[in-house]
C-alpha cells in the first residue's frame, strides 16, 4: 500500500498534497513524488506553491502528515466534525489546483549571478 504526504496548516485547515512517499529500503522517506512527472523540486508549480503556502501561513502550526500515520487518522476523522481541509494540488470537491492557487502570484525573475557590486546593492535594499 502506498503512503502519501501532506504539508498541513492546522490553524487554517489547509494542506498541500506532496504526493507519494518514495522510501529507502529501511522505509525512511527519501522524497515525495506527484505522478510520474519530474521530482517535486524540479516542478516550478509545486515549488512555487510550497513557498507560497509557507509565506501564507507564517507563524501558524505547520506539519507534514503521512497517510499511514496516526496523525493522518486523527486529521481525517476531524474532517467530519470540523469541516474539510482544503488541499492545494488535490482533486477533491473542496480542493484547489496548483494553477488556481498560484494565479496572480508574481512570477520570479530570471535568476542571475550576483557580482560583488550587485550583491551590495541587493543587501542595501533589504535593510
């Protein structure tokens, strides 16, 4: 049976589907994979959604929940009494696809290496 992961904000009842857990022989989770596509960190939509959910839920209780764990059982049982979690990247009735969640989010600029002068200018703008 496959195990899946969710990054969840307990405070807001929002989660992000991380995909199937890919494990080592000792069952330690190595990484999560959505479908047969590139690994999650190689997918711009998944990466951007991850950073957006972290920013949107700063200072909230955030946890990774594995579908085979006790925390998942508590989480899904609570959906009956406390309402559904909205899952970003999920396909359920209350879920939000990655492209919808990311709509309106500014696209990142093309990364360029810093020279020492541009690094100093960048540091000055963040003080």
